[in-house]
C-alpha cells in the first residue's frame, strides 16, 4: 500500500515533465542516490547525489526535532521548476533535461541562537530519468545543527574628560631701585602734575570766556527784540488813531449831506 501511494505521488510530480510522457508507476528498489545536509553559518543546504545516473526530479519531505527554518530558498539549484518549496516539503524538477552528480536542492535559513534536528522522511524521493524510478537509498539525509547567536553590538566607552592645564607665567622678581632713580622719578611726576594743572586752568578760563561772550550776545539779542516789538506797537497805535479820525470825518460829511437834502425838500 505504501509503495502504491508513493507511485501515485511520483506520477503527480512528473506530470509536467513532457519528456517522460505519462507515468503509470515508479519502482522503489533500493537505490544508491543520497541526500546530504551541509551547514554554512545559519543555513543548512540540502544536496542530492545520484552519481552517474541521470535524474530530473527531487522530493525532499522534511521533519524537525527543534527549530524550523525561517525561510526556504531554491536559488542556485538546477531543479528550477517547483510545485512546493516550503519548510516541510520541497518538490522540484529539471524541465526537459536531467542532471548527474551532486546538486543543490534547497537551502534552509535559520535565525541565530537556535538549534535543530533535520530529517528526510521515508516519503522523500530522488527520481531517475529513464526508467522513471526512485533511486534514493532511504537512509541518508539527517543531521543536528546549532546556529550561533549574533554578536552583540560593541559598547562604546564614554569619552574620558580631559583637563587642560594652563601654564603659569613666571613672575619677574622686583628689582630694588637706588635712591637716585627714585628722586628722579619723583621730580618727573611733580613736573607732569604741574603741567597738567596749568593745562586744566587754561581750559577753565577759556570756557568762562566763551560763556560770557554767549551771555552778552543773548542780552543784546533780547534788547533788540524788545526794541523791534516796541516800534511795531507804536506803529500799530498810530495807524489805529488815523483810521479813527478818518471814520469820524466821513460820518460828519454824511450827516451834512443828509441835512442839505432835507432842507431842499422842505423848500419845494
């Protein structure tokens, strides 16, 4: 019954292979082809080796005794057409041709820090091209693997604070001067002070002179302004008086004319 199920499974796998035609059954004699598992870093590659026998189909049924792969890849394998490429089953074939020797089937990728036991179950096959038969030895293809955890990121040490020391300028020792030099210095200071006093006195006198001149000019300007205002007021009074006299004269003339007119009217 088991052989019958495997035969039916193989027929379904080989249907796309036109070069083989329609399959009605597959022999399951003890074969010489093998499966092998090779670890590289955090990956396990599955290889089949048929020696000089041409094969065109592989069926790797996988079981695990630990962590399962995070991904499965068939990149780089000559078995390019796949009906399944999962972590539990990889079924692929070579379209219109066959291969011999050791060939990559698939690669199982694991996360770091995990471990696993990988086994190919008895349902797996390596199928020859002519005649179409399962030639896997049904014994090879298992192994235990451990995958290293990724190295921790390096811890950067905190920068060490450095103190910059400012060099101290050496102090020049004081030199004691003799009495002659001290007296000369005193005399020079007295002369300089006397000259400064004279200069300050001269500046003060000049300032007072300027202030007096400005004050005299201000007084003269104010006197002239008042004189002008007085003349303007006198002229305004004279003009007002003349206007008043002229108005009175005009009024008298008007009254005289009115009287003459009335007198003439009464005579008529």
